[in-house]
C-alpha cells in the first residue's frame, strides 16, 4: 500500500498517482497530512522542489465532493505560469468527473466566464483575475471550503498585497486556509495577522535551500559573462539550463546571442503573450529548447523537470530571489547546480547569501585553457 492511501482519496486519484509512479510521501506531504486533513489552517515553509504542490492538492482532492455542483476549493498563485502548472498537475491526478479551471490575466475573459458556467469544483488562478470574476458575480464563493495561497511570501509583497487581501476578504471566513511558501517573510506573517486566522506554523527545515543543490560563483564583469557561459558549456556540457537576468529588455538579446553560437535557446519574459509563453515552456519541457533565458517571473514555483543548471547571469537582488531561482533545479530528489556570475563590486552579496542561507558557495574560475577550476585563496 502506498503512502497516499492514508488520504482516503478516491480510487481514480490513487490510480493516477500510481500511473505516474507517485506512491510515497515526500517529507512536506507527510508532515502536512494530518493538519490539512483535519481542517486546520496551516502556514507551511518548505524549500522549493520539495513537493508542496501535492501537499496541498491532495487534501483538496480528499475533501471536494464530485457530486456537488459549484466551486469548493480555490488555489491562488502569483504568476500565470505557476497557475498553468498547478492546473496541469491537478488535471493529471483528479478523478475524471471532477471539474477544474485555470483563470489568469492576459487571456480571453469571455472564454473564462464560459468555463465558470460549468461550475468547476476547483479553481486555480492569479489574484487579479480571480477577484475580478468574483466581483462580477461569475465566480461564486459561497461553497468554497478550502483556500490555498501558494508562494505566500510573494503574494504578501507590496505589488500583490492589496489585491490579495481584497480577494481574501471576498471568501468565506470559515473556510480552511492553506498557506505554502519556500520562504516565510515578515510581510507574509503580517498578512496572516491581518486576516486574524488561527493557524499552525509548519517549518520543514531550518535550511531555506534544497540540500541537493551545489552552489558556485564565478567572478566576471559584464563584458566577460557571455564568454564564461560558453566556457561552462564546453567544460561541463550543460544539458538543460535556466539563465536568469534582471530585466525584460535583455532577455531576447541574450537568447539571440546564444542561438547565434549554436545553442538551442529562447527567451521568455512578462511582455510576451500568454500563448507565446506557454509554447516556449512546452518547448523547454520537451527538450526542443535547452537554454531558456528569463527573469524572476519564472523563479516562483515553476516545476520544469530535469533542469540541471540554474545560471544567474545577473546577481539576484536579494536572498529570497536567490532561493527561488536556485530552486528551479534539484527538484524532487534530483541533483543540480546553481551558478552565479558576479562583478567585483557585488562579491559581498555572495557572502551575504552564504551567511543568511547557511550554505557554501564555491568560487570557480576559467583557466587559460578554458577549463572550469576551483579557486582557493
């Protein structure tokens, strides 16, 4: 008997999990099973890639009733890509008769309203679009018994906070609230306090970063970074990598340079249409693209299997950004490497990341022969 039998899930769900060779708990799933099943509000901190999506979707599927028409669970996430991903996972494990829908900005509103006429039991979406649909009376909230807030620290940031708290104010106060995040910020704790919820705080590890990630940094000024990228490929033969830069404006230029050098590369940024972003993600997952250049839009909760390397072409702006970028590799028990290219004046940031995250970031260099070497002082 697999672990997931303990959820008392519908047989079809167990069969779908078994078909995908998912039969045993990851630690976060085991730790949250009892409080989530008992209906308690929880705030869960667990590193990226640790299995948080199933840790909240399985309690949802254990409690929704396929015979009841109407929305019973709502999952809120910060980005369109994460919403689509959660929707895909949900679609792959739910019973065939259970309706669900994904509702995000930048897509056809009329089509989404038509989808709501089917009265999906579980809705997944971004806060702005969900709030809009509720205020227009298209998404009915009276039957919602579970509310999931994924990437809670991101949704508590100033950019989202007013929208998120406005949305939460429209939802039933007696619903169960499941908050999940890789890091739990002061803003997230303050948001929980304003909601006046009694909740259980579950911290899976004092380590904020997945222990299966190896961390490197390489000193390189802007003019040298592209050459270092080529040397990395030559030295370690990177099969699949996510390359993070700071601004949208540089994404397509770097992807173009990579393509010109023979890399199977593309760029993805928030200025692209949802359809184009979905197509690029599909190509990256299928292996048609091996190098995907993007900004922090992709660092939040995106699960792309088999990312061997995360390359910070630009130094992350802060500790949470480093955690979420690095967390795109070494997911679900795999190993991975996070590489940061650092200008001399930003070297102190690496030491700050080490201190705050309690990790070692090994300095590497490129020898005159173009080989990757350890740097020791």
